[in-house]
């Protein structure tokens, strides 16, 4: 029996997670790094366990295999552990990944599927490039929470209470973009639960009521069926038929293919 995880008792995990949360409060919260909750209902969250394991091995290489084996030890059997990558890119924790080919990864000699949590004193340096900029106006966020009565703009789940559609998950309101291609600053924020503030939402632009109003990433169109794609193309071409530059560039594009 593999006993390298035996030290991971509930008390050990809880104590270490408290230390992580304290660091988050002190250094990372104000930089917009997403808080990770240890529990969802009575269970540990996978994000928390992955963050905990990286923290317990801070500065050392951790492979996807290590993470998977640790989660298995904790009684969780995920298909593919992507959490370490997401914690860096989407949540801002300073986790270097070999897969992503960061400069630090090259320096640390990380291979694909290997991660290192470098520090809890600073956010992931590429985090700002992920367009989740540091919010200077903490008051504005408090004002928004008040305006939305501590509820998710999209689904109405209340902060600290079970999610309306995923009752086993406790709502933790996050700063969601209205337009993901613009910085997370005043006027571009709505409170959203973690279920509504998911990465796939980067495809859309939202209004103040958390409803989708437009597509933010044209690649999303490719998820539609062929007929819809052709129809969309017709709309776009028809709408721009009087724009000579547009027509010429379409003509050129077609002539290169045909
Ligand atoms: Zn929601």
C-alpha cells in the first residue's frame, strides 16, 4: 500500500488550507486572485485539494500523476486533472506549468504535465494578460454586491447559500466580466456564482442582468452547425455589401481558396 499520503489527515489539510487562505487574504485577494474554498457542502473541492497538494510541495515539481494519485487517495477519481493549470490561468495562483511553456517552466526544467507552485506572495505573472485586472475599487465591488443583493446576476444564487441549480455547491460570488475582452474594471463587472462565471463564458458579452447579448470570441461561431454558420456568413456579407474594403477582402480570401 502506498503510504506517502498517510500524513494527509483532515486536520493536516485544514491547517494548511487555513495558511493558504491567510496568504490569499494578505497578498492575493487585492490582486484579483480567485479564492478557493476548501469545502463544497461536506466535501473537499478538487481545486482546494490540488492547491493544497501543490502548497505542501511548494517549490517542487508535482506531476499530473502525483495529483491524480493524491486525489485517488482522497477518494476522488477525476478523468483528467486540469485544475493546476486552471488555478494559474483562470484564478491567478502562481503555478507554473510545463505544458504551457512559460519561461519559468523552461528555467525549472518542467515537462508537459508537471507543475510547481512558486509562492503565495504574488499572483501568476501572466494573470493580467488573461484580462482579469486588479480591481482598485473594492468599494465598487461592495456597492455591486449590495445592488445585486448578494446574488449572482445570471442565476440568482445567493452568496454563501447553496447554488440554485447545484445545491451541493455553496455559492461564492465572483467578479464576472460583462465583456471578457475588456478589463475587469468599473462598469464591466457583474457578480456571478462560480457556475455562471465559467471559462466558456469568455465567448459571450453580458448585460447588467447577466444575460448574453453578443458573441465576444468569433471562434464560438464554429461550434454551431454548418447551416447556422452559412446563414451567419450570409448575414455578415449582406450587412456589409456596401463596404468596398470588406467585399474586396472577402473576394481575395475566396480566390486564395478556390
Ligand atoms: Zn449563477
